[in-house]
C-alpha cells in the first residue's frame, strides 16, 4: 500500500491509541493525540482547527465508535467494552470530506472557440451556448449524457467524477444532501477501495485494536490467525518467525495459520462442487473473499444460490480454533478490510479482525521492533495450495489440483476475475448467457489478496516471497491439517 500523508495521519492515530490502551491512560491521554498537528508544524488542511477536527473523526473510527461523539466519550465507551457491531466498517469522516464539485462535465481552457460548435449541435437538451466565443454549459438543463465531450474535436470538455465515486465499482457512493459523500450500504461490500481513492482521506475503516488489546490485557486467551500473505509484509529481511515472535510479545497466546483453513476450504469446496455442479446448480462461485460474496448477494441476487456454502479459510480456521478451545478468542490478521464485516457475520467462531497496517501500528505503539527479535521456530503446517490462496487464481488452482488428483476435472470450465469491476463485468456476461462457466473465483482486490488495502508491502514483493514460501512448503496435507479438517467438519456453520 502506498504511504501517503493520509496514511501517516491514520497510522499515527492508531499507534497512539495502541499505546494509551496498553498503558491504561486512554481516557486522559486521548486529547494528546490531537497534538499530532501543531500550530507551527506541518499540516495539509487550511488551519490547525480543521486538521484537529478530522483527527477527532479518526480517533472515533479507531475506537470503533460513531463519528460525532466527544472523543473522551468515545474513549470511555471503548474502555467499557462498548463495541457496536452494527456500525458499518467503512464510513465517511464528515470533517474531512471536501464536498468535491459534482458538475460532471466541464469546459476547460482548451476550448478553441471553433465555429462548427459540434458540442452545441450534438446536445439533445440544447444546454450548451456560446458565451464570449466559447462553449458554456447550463447546469439547470444539462442531463450529463456526455455527448458534448465525445463530439468536441479538441477534447476541451472533460468528465469529472469524484475520486471516491470513481473508485467504487458498485455505484455504492453518491453526493448527499450536504454535498458530502454518502455511502449506500445496501450496495457497499466493505472492500475499502474508496478509502484509497479519496485524496482527502475522508473515508476510513473502523478499527478493533482497542478491543483486541483490552482482551489481551484482561488475561483472555486471544489466538492470532495469520493470513498467508504475512510473508514479506514487514520487509524482505524480516523472517516469518520474527513476525510470529512479535505477535506473541504483544500478548497473543498462540499464532495459527489461516492457510490451514484454506486447505480445509479446498477439501470441502471440492466435495461441494462435485455434489452440486451440474446436477443442482449450473455453476458455483468461490466463497473465500467476503467482499466478492457480498457483491454477488447485493448485485446479482439471482446467483446467490450459486455461492459456495463452504466456509472461507478464516471461518474454517476460526471453527478449528474454537473446536479445540471454546473459550479462546479468535483474531484474524491479514490484508483485508472486508474481513471485519465477515467477523461480525460469524460471531460463533470469530471475535476480532485487523489488518497488517494495524498490526504494525500496535508494534510501534508498544515499542516492539520485530527486526531485532529472535525468530520463533517456525515450520508451516499448510500445503503449498493453501499458502497460495492470496495469489491470482490461488483458490481455483488449489481446487483444480485436488480435483485433478481425484480425476474429476475433465471438461470443467473455470473462470477468474480480480477487482470488483472485472467481477461485475464477467458476472454480467454470465447473466447474459455469453460466458459459460462451471466454477468462478472472484476476488475484490486487483491482483488478489496480496494487494489488499490493509497491506504494508508492495504486492510484487509479497507475490515473489509468498510464491517461494509456498514452493518450500510440504506438498501433502499435514497431520495438523487432517486434524483441523475433522474439527471443522464437526463444527459446521
């Protein structure tokens, strides 16, 4: 993920939240977070008061509270265990939104004052006139059809779309009554693309780090469930064993691999595929990416019965952990924002979720330098296929390898799409009947999970390191995998 000033502000807030929660000084120290911005220091907005207003929004989000409440009240609620899981994962920071202009088509200074006036002639509503020798759009008449922009020979009329709206492939964002961005949660899938798209940092995710640290401080057994793409997140020189050592130093009782859950998912999804396609359903989609699953449910409801009922790797892993110790609290750590929504949807086996970015902020807030730690003895218990789930076509590659082994892949048509826009396009073709498929793997993030919004490293580095890590893994299901599969099957959804 690109490190910008917006990311730095977000991380500074998370670091200090982690430090104050751990020290037991959050309620009295929460105001100190506002000193990130000083009168004589660097800032990105018009004045220190505006900057601090936005920081208050970030504090509210970092404590998983509603925006608008007093930050001391937000701290009190967080410390009391108040954790309103009905609040959306993604939200607009009201004081950060710049209420970008919403006039969609705009005549630029490139207008050459031509005499053909094709823009005017092609406008179906006659919304364009010539004022002082150049084109002028009457906003009261314009229907934003775009014919003027297409007809201008100089490209002098441009289309302007709010960056956040442009970044959303599902039309889940619009301009609200106050001209600030409004999220349509009946369409939103919590993918986090809008957070990266907004240049003002006006969209952010809620964080569970305060609740996670409070549970650890209370002496509860919190198990970290580490996604496969953790390899390389903290730099090429940091060993996987050092990352695990750092997580245990925070106070997590145990660290388990979600890749083991991916192996469970592969085995169970293969059985489901053989049972359902084509006898019961024409095709089946993957269920690993929660944003993609929500995409299908909300935007292609006619395909809801085609979604695999097999639990995702995270949920499978959570079932395994809870099966071994029902009192344990489970915490997913990975690249995905949408996993927080999935955690809320599965309270029977999942308690918390955080991103690699949030994990790094906890390390910093608790002064843990993982590069200096002695690496924990570490040998993956997952297969290469399970470890490779975050890569392009990772799910279907693992599924196909297992079906090949069982002799069940003859004439199976598998499709893949990464990025919600590509998923939308391909599912539309399936809906139209022009794209025949038996199995469809959809990933909300372009390039797969290795390029998720909660990552730290560039996806290219993670891809290389994860591929090498998978190649070095055992090629067969381990004893621990088999134990996990049995445990998951005895604790169905």
